[in-house]
């Protein structure tokens, strides 16, 4: 058992307590720095979105390279009949769906257009009626590449009546299999001024940077508390 004497106090922790204390402090400090890193990433994402939102939309066609994340683009195509509803989307604490419509481009490929949020029934006995414009349409929006780290419990899709397909996650390969067409790995979040959209208030990040910093502070505080308890329990006054 290690022992350290200073003035009228003796510090005598056993090795097991030392190992556990070091392990937990290291873990909490590491989690704190991880939260700081996440806050920095989220700050950069928000800044990038704001910077690109201030820029004008670029004309984009299938022959060009893919747009950047959050880049505003203008394109034209024809809406296909199927309507995809992204399940379990909430707006102001209300349940609903994000409406995703496949836009057929000039070369026969497809880009999915997120037209916004619509309310839905939790019983899922009925679904919203979605109308799409006929003929060639021109639209503007921001490009969004969904996260590849998505997982679901249960089936990834359900086919309903009236060409409605319920999706549990955004998966270009899955949609491509359904449509039997090439589907691009990004979607277009439709601009608010487009008449054929719904509620369009997309969160850039699921958790703001400030909350990550608050969590980091909590982890550091827990590490400090463990250190204080470790010292208090093992520091004794000499008799």
C-alpha cells in the first residue's frame, strides 16, 4: 500500500482504489474532450450551412460533379408518381412525415426532393394525400447528404396504397431498387418559396454546440468530484 506523509497528514490509498480512480477520471476527461470535439464539429457545420445559404443557387445537371453539403442548387425534372414518406419525423412535438418525391432528370436518373414535413396519424391507418405537379418543373433547394450511420429496428420500408411508400431511413440504394433507376446519394431540401412544398424547417444539427459544451462541463465536473472523493477518503490526520 503506497503511503505519503505531508505535514500532519498521511495519504494511504490502496492500489485497487488508485487504479479505479485513475480509470474513471481518465474516462470522464476523455468524454469531456470528445464532447468539445463534437461541439467544434457542429459549429463548423452550422457555419458552413449559413455561408452556403447566403450564396446563390448554382445550375446543376447530372453531367456535373456532385454538389457540396448544404450547397444551394437549381435543377429541373419531372416528378414521378410514387411518394416516399420518411417515418417518425416531428415538428413542434407533433408526429408526422417528411415528404420525399423522386425527381426524374434528363438522363433518366433520379434525385429525391424533400418537400417538407406533413402531420400524420400515429395509428398509421391513413396517410396524408400528397399531390405533385405535372410536367417539367424547375426548383431550387439545398443539397443534403444523409448520414451513413443510420440504423432501424424492423423493416426499412412499407408499401401502402396509392403509391405511398413509408421509409424508416434515407437509403439511396434502397430507393434505387424500388424505382429501378439510378438515385443520387443526396437529396434536395426544397426552398421555402416553392409552392409545392410543406413545412420546411430542417435542423442543421440534431444537438446544438452549446449542449455539447454543457455535457463536456458535466464530464469534467464528475472527474473532479471523483478526485476530491479519492483524496478525502484516503487523507488522514496523523495521530
